[in-house]
C-alpha cells in the first residue's frame, strides 16, 4: 500500500513540475561569439586585456595575409 501511495505522489509531483517547465520560454543568453567577447575584454581595464587585443590584431593580420595568398592562387587551396 505504501508503495502505491509513494508512486502516486511521485507521479503527481512529476506531472505538476513538467507542465511548469514546458510553459517557460527558453532564452539563449549567450549570443555573443568568442571573437566578440574577446574584443570586449580587450577594452576593459583588466590585467592581460592588452594581450588579448594584441592577439586579436595578430589573428586579423594572419587572416588578411592568408586571404591575399588565396587570391594569388585564384581561391584554390
């Protein structure tokens, strides 16, 4: 008898909580890309922020250089 009561109570609890979570809209709060987060970090007065900015600039230069090389090859790799 106790098992039946416990099972019934468990089903009642799970049934109530399930409806509440389905009615809540899901919000994706993390919409910034890693690049955007790093560029924001580079502007903050934090230790190492200048290094983050320098790394972003170095990445940009390397990407531009690779694009120039790709354009010389006609876009082929």
